C-alpha cells in the first residue's frame, strides 16, 4: 500500500491530527540575531532574525524538538519548517540560493522526528507534510493601485519557484505535500501545476493537501473567492484533502467548513488559529477553549483532519487529539 492509499484508509477509520504552529513555538526560544545567523551566516550582509525557515540550518535541534513535541501531543502529520522556503519569499533576505537546501533540510528534520517517534512507539504511523506557503506575492491582484494590470510576479515565475521547493521537499523525505494558507487561488494553482509536473517527471505519486484562508468576516479569500468558488477552482486536482487554516479562530471558521463539507467528497481539513489576535498580536485562546469550539465541528461531522495554526502549541494539539479520538470522521460518500 502506497502513502496515498494508507492515508485514505486512515481517513476512513478516524479523524487525523495535524500539528500546530511552528512560529509560536520558535518564539518560546530566546533566539536573537546571532542565533538566527549561526556560524555559517555570521557575516551575512542583511538582518536575518525572523527568517524562521533559516533555523532549519542554524538551529536544527530546536526545530527537530518542536516537531517531536507535536508528535508526542498526538499529531499524525507534522509540517516541515518550509512555509517561506521559495526563491520568491527568500528574496527578502537575499537568500534565494538557499531555497532548495532549506526544503531538503526542513523535510529531513521532520522525517528524523517521525522516525524517532515511531521507533519509540512501535505500531504508530506518522507522516511528514511538506509545507508550501503562498509566498509574499500575488498573481491575481496588482500591488500598484495606479496600475490594475500590473503583476509583481507571473504564473510561470511562481511555478518555477514552487518546482524547486517541491523537489527539495520530496528529496528530503516528505510523505505529503501541503499547499497551505492559500489567499490567492491562482498562486495555489501554480503550486499544484508544479506538483503535477514533478510527479510526472519523476514517475511518482505523492498525496496532496490544500488549505485556503478566509481573510475576514466577508467569508472570502483575499482574491475574492467564496468557499464554493475556492472549492470548484481546485477540486479537479488529485487532492486527498481540502480545507481552511489561519486568519480566523475555530468558531469563526465553522460556517465556511460546513460549506466545503456539503459540496465535496474530498476529505475536509481545518486548522484554525487560537482565536483572534489581541491588541498586541498575541493569541489568548487556551487549549480548552479552542477544543470546546472544535467540538462543534465533530458534533456536526464536517471534518476529517484537525490541527492548529497561529498561536497553537502542543498543549492545544493534545486537547484536539483527545477530543477527535472520541468521534468518527466525516463521511465522504454523500457529495455530488
């Protein structure tokens, strides 16, 4: 049984648990500029603090430890520390040349954590999801208010950047590819197109998850799509799951997940934030409070995969895993 078949089988048996926020956990470490640079980048010409993906190279033990903490909390799937590991996003730091290496090493660290956990817990099965973020560019919207036709990046440029990321994630040992925090569906299509090209070129099959983000109370993505439009735009790709993450807390996300659930037979994923940020940009929602809101998803039977985004910790994931274990997964044969 290949990985895709294994995961599809597990999704019929139970609700799978995704990990929580990487950035939130990194903030628990007292990493200053020197820590981000390490020895290798100590003479780098521009500041690098805040480039969390770089920590896979300069503080690998910390990243591996965070992964392991999420596995101990009950995560079935852990995400690589590669959210911004494209030439496009790394341009902010002048580190475009590191993109492939960041993905390989990010995947290796997550794989090492999974292997160590499975060896310590015989019979357990854990997966590495290669995290593919949206980048800081959009292919659908002009960043120039005076020139609506202008684009900061083309579809093909973005596809090429994603191709390099995807190859690195696969070479590092990712079991799954996760195109996440999608605010512009055309960006996601560039990533998915790149995935299909890499799969064909390598003659491989790798399961693919997609997760969009509803940006505000309008119930739309940043590029203006409703949940229904988001779904129709992407469900023709061979996906094992589709869902939403980030931007909103569990309660605010619920109606949009219901719409997805009612309109597809693909598995539904959800990893909301720990509520909405306070005035200082911090997330205050406790594991218990977040679990109480996710309880509504489980009672309604609208999800197959649950996890956490901004502000969530292993404590949040443990609470969600304990809750999810008591419920059957959403049934997927009733759509279309």
